[in-house]
C-alpha cells in the first residue's frame, strides 16, 4: 500500500468513534488548490463537514458568518493575512475554534510563535494523510474532553448548590424539631 500526500490509509472516521454527537466543521485555508483538495477529500471521508478558502482574507470572511470547530491553515499565503495573522485573528474573535498550522518551510521561530498565538498543532508539508487524520482526531478528542470537563464542572456546581440548599433545610428542620420538642415538654398548666 502506497502512502503519501495522495494516498488515503484506512482509518475510522469521526462518525465511527466517540465524537459522533455532531458533525465537525472544518475550514481548510491554503493557497495551493491541490493541498486544499486533498485535505477536503480526506476530512470528508472522516465524516466531517469541510469548507475551503484560498487566502487568509477569504477565511476571515467565512469565519464571520459561520462557526468552525477547527481551522487548518497554511502559514505562508499571499496577501495581508498570512497563517500567523489568521491564527491571531481567530483566537482573538473565536476562542472555541482550534487552529492547526501546516507549512512546507518549517522554522522554529514560526512554529513557536504560532503555537504561542494559540495553534493547537503543527503539520509539516508534505504530510502523510494518516498524520493529518491523527492530528484532526486529537483535536476533536481534546474538544470532546473539554466539553465533558465543562459539563462535569457544571454538574459539580449544581450538586454543591443542591447540597447547600439541603443543609439549609436540615438546619431549619432541626430548629423546628427543637422548638416543637421544647413546646411539648412545657406543661400546659404553666401556660394557663
């Protein structure tokens, strides 16, 4: 079996695992049509909804009108909005959107700056499709775990509030029983 940029290894997709609550929304941003096309086909086969943009500016326009779970973007793109700027803009306007960087010319400074700006992962082009799939699955698993943690924290707060309310009711019950007990022990004759 041949692996490479255009070879698609067999792998269970988003629908076949724990992330099937909803179909993931991904935006692929790259000035190379072949990269956009390969990424789109691969991610669609994983059960994801994919949109593409050729430039950072086009991506920002799509991001204004739609929510994406993940943006997969090239670093070096023509125009005023390159990948680094796109990461910064996305993280500034949409904290819940994960951003993954892909680049054909890796530099430590660029990798560090994009990761500091909020990128969740970094893919070196040309990448094997299984690397893309694994990175996307990791991103969605992280999102699922974060939602689960948020839900657990919310339930914990609700439980704490319910326990506090129960404690108040217990104190009120004790006060009523104490008063009732005192009243029952007080002879009726004294009251008359």
